[in-house]
């Protein structure tokens, strides 16, 4: 089974709105990420080497130039799971 993974770069203050990625994992490869999940009052700061699972919706902001990895949830199938997400740079 192959892992479906996307690596993205964000400039400082870059922003992504992620939707429909329930169970996917976001990892910080470089930089610092601020993550806010829908309906969750607890924000998350990720440093290089740290990761967290995504809920149904999340906003991600790069506090400095960053590189992130998104990994598909287990059982995502062959369909391009990243294409289901709404990725909108600010």
C-alpha cells in the first residue's frame, strides 16, 4: 500500500483553508505553523518534526516560511484525496 502525500510550501503569513481531510495528518517539515480546527477552541503550533491529525476543517497559517506535508488518512483509496480539499492561499 502506498502513502498518498503532498508537500506544500508557504511563505511567511501564507494561509491555507483545508476541508474534507478528516483523519489526514499535517506535518511541519520546516518553519512554524499555526493551526485552528473548526469548532475547537484550542489552537496548535507545529514546529519542525511535529504533526497532528486534521478534523473536517482547519485553517493553517505559516508564522515564518514553512514546508508542510499532508498525508492521506488510511483507506483513502486511489482517488486523489488532495483534490477533495479546498486549498486557498490568502
